[in-house]
């Protein structure tokens, strides 16, 4: 079973997860006599806002991005895109052109392992951010180039002027403002806890304080998986700016949330804390076939 799940999760950001994200809970739990492989504790642990990170040397691009965000919010296009990933719509694949300095291009930095905001299916990109990127490039009359990289390099690449804009489910944070100018916010997010399906530790929790009380009782022998460079990592390790106290549990970092959940299933860590939308997609996909 572990080998099978490892094979599945190696490609979990593709079409299987896409279908799973749009499936109902009734479809997800095929076997009512057994526990699901994983479950997400339905409690927001943080309150965050996503925005795009724009090259500081391009103030005109920041103005254009803010104007575009306002436009798609007002005309319903943003809701239409979200419907493709959170409801019954059909996602639109996005193609990336080849980087060419001789052309007028919009170069987007992303980490395409963060469904439903950005992920890959073959050579195509999908996700809320990727569809917004395609529309933005079209609006600006530019050719779209998408650069896939590790999440913790996304803002840095824009700060080094290697990319024009970071679109990667970015939470607005002061430390990231060192590298980018943030656009207006376009999405409210939170961190959530993912546990093994048969784990009842948090079943009676009603609030974030209830969850934190239990986590505070854990020592370093408890391992919590996070995606490197994310709010989840700061939440577990502690961060003064965010007023996160952190926990005594050991924080284990991964390139993406899927790898963290896979390692939890394999018994190498105890819990995972990642953004709510990816947590739901990953858990749903695993439970559909486990």
C-alpha cells in the first residue's frame, strides 16, 4: 500500500487530483466500513490573504495588476475561475511560451505543486493563479512565460529581476516585501491540520485554541510536516511578526504538501499543517483511491 501511494502521490498534482477536488464527499468515501486514509481538521488555524508579488522596479506593472484584480472581481471572472477548481467548472489548461528576451513577455514565477492554485498536467499549467496569469498576459498584450521553481525561491527570483511577478498562492508577509511589492489581496486563506484517518485526537476540537492546546502538549518526539517557506512552517516553528508561539514538536519541511502527507501516511511524521485548499485537494485525492 505504501509503495502504491508513493507512486500515486508522485503525480498527485495532475488530473487525478483535479477530478478528486471536484468530487463530492459521498464519492470520496467509497468504503463506509473503514476510516479514510487522511482527514483534514475543519478548523482555521490562521487568517491570511493571498496577493501577487511584483518586481519593485516595475511600479507600472503593479498598477496594472491592481487594476486587473479589481476588474476580474467586478465582472465575475474571478468567481468563474474559482468555480472551475472549487465547484463543478472545467479547468482551462495554460501553456507557457519559451523565455526569449527579444520578445515582449510576462514572466511569472510559481511553484506548480500547490493545487488548486498552481499545478501541472503534462506540459500544461492549471490552477486559479495560472488562469489569472493567462488573462493578465492577454490583457497586457504580452506572451506568457511560466517559470516553475521551489516555493522559497519564488519571491527571490522576482527580487533578482529574473521574473516579473510571483503568482504562487503567496501570503502577504513583511519579510517577503524585501523582495517584492505586493498587489492588492485577491483571496483569503488559512492553515489547517491534516491527520491520519483513524486519528481521533482532534475530533472534539471546536476552535483553533482547542487544536493548539493539544499540539502544545506534544514534545519533540511528535513530528509535524510543512511546506518549506510557507506560513505553515512559521506557525509550527514560531514567528514573532505573526505572533505565532510555535510548538515543541519537531517541524519537518518538504518541497510541497503532497510529499508531507505521503510521509505521514508512511508513518514517518505524525501530522501535516498546510494551506486549507491544498489540504482538501490532497486528502480528497488520497481517500478516493486508498
